[in-house]
């Protein structure tokens, strides 16, 4: 991965920077960054619509918007502020990154973070060699899937607190409820991100809320967002521990054994369990070996995809064990395989209490 930065000061009290991230081999922007977007109306992350087959030719023409906050824990010498990202894939292996930041001191941090968001740190070579060495039916199937999606990476946003809040809103509810809550939380209470000359934030964009802003949301307002009381209380607990969470997230290198230790520490917060931690760290730290135990569908999906039979969490972990420390990479490949597990019974239709 190489970068070639060039910066200029915009006339709207923000600083912009431009860089090109070059990957070794093809890159798949939509399938890499798509896991960060919470529904088609996500106000903080949005991959451009379009049909990009991917494969060996990558996904030139694909793009995405993203905004987030940077704190002093991310870079003690840079201070704190906000950043707007625009990603545009130029060729099979090159992505242009433009950022607008609220202070000159944040430029270096924002550009480094942009490369991590794209998954420039994520190396699949070890898994590819492992699959070839194992050589069994399942491994050969996974190796074939990797050849179909050679540009897939695991992103790392660095924004652990934001990911924990987002995933908490998804606990034991339908996708419709979770997407509605996140979308409207930001639309109603989030701030517009900064813009700069030549890099204007779309009208729909909103920054994720700070801990202080989350603490200011009243219980009745959470109710109107379709957020159940146990979930809103967990979000408030996270907000009260935001300082510690920011420090832990910033001090833990991405995709390392330290991530597993961080996962254990985060579960000391009431309402935060293995599923929430896994889903958050997969996105904030590119956790390659942290599959989501406790997911309503995942164990069934993995079991049926690999063996033709559904299984439970213990069975899923047993099936994934030969691929440690790449179990989440294997899950991502299975999700992209096009496999659809059998469905039984009607979809869950949650009762809507927002108007009561």
C-alpha cells in the first residue's frame, strides 16, 4: 500500500487532503465497505449504488461517503475534531481518498485512518495458504470463493464507541427496527459534518452522536425512535464510559491478539455481550477471528452452508476451528457465496409502540 498526499486549505475554515491508496492486487470497495453501512438510509456511511461484479478486475467506479469524529486518544498530538471522507476507486487496485478535517493537525491521522477503513492493513495471504494446505472439500470450496472475491478486505474504522452504540441498537430486534433507530437518531440529534471547497458533504449526512449528546436524549425520545428501554439504558451506560472506551479502542492495534483481550474487557459493561462485542470489533478493529456468537441466524447459516445441516453456536465454532485465526474472514466469504439457507415460518413482525 502506498499513499501520495497533497493538501490545501479551503476557504471554509477546514482543511482538505487528497491521497491515493494502492493495493497489491484487485480491491473490492462495495463489498469491503458495505458492512459499515446500516441500511440504505444510513446518515453516516453510504456506499454509492451500482452494480460492480468485482473479481480480478476490482471495482473501478465504485465510491463511498463516510464521516466520523477523531478524538485525542486517536492521536494525542493531533487534538480532536471531525472528518469527512470521500472514497473513489480509480482502477482495479487504486482508491482515491479525499478528506476534509476541522484542523490541520488532524490531516495525518485522518489519512492513516482512511487507509485502515479501506482495509489496507488486512492480509489474506495466510488464510489462502492455509486453505490450500488443508485441501479438504470445505477448504477447497472456500479457496474457490476467495478466488471469486480477491478484493475483499476487512475494514477498521477505529471508531469503537460508535460501533458499540450502533450494534447495541441491533440487539434482539429486527433489521427494520434497528435501521429506523440509527437513521432517525442521527437525523434528529446528529450534526451536519463539515464541508470544504471542492468537498461538500451530502445533505443527508450526519455525524454519529457524542457521548454527551447521547446522554441528553430523554427516555421518551428513545421510545419514539423505536428503541426498547433495555437498549437505551445500555447506550447510556456506554455513554458514561465513553472516555475509557475511546482509550481502549485507540490503544488496541487492529487485527491482533489484543483485540480478543479488548473483547473480554468490553463485556464488563452490563448489556454488552459476545455478539455485540464481535459485531463492533469486526468493524472498528478488523477483527479477523471474532465470529458473532449469539447471532439469531449466523450459526444456522454457517452450518447449512458448510455441511448442509443447521447447527448451533457450539457447532459453528467447531466447524470454523480449523480456520483459526481467520474465522471471521471465512464467515465473510460464506456471506458473499450467494448461499441462501432454508427459511421456516413467517418473518418476525414486531409490535410498534412508538405512537403510544
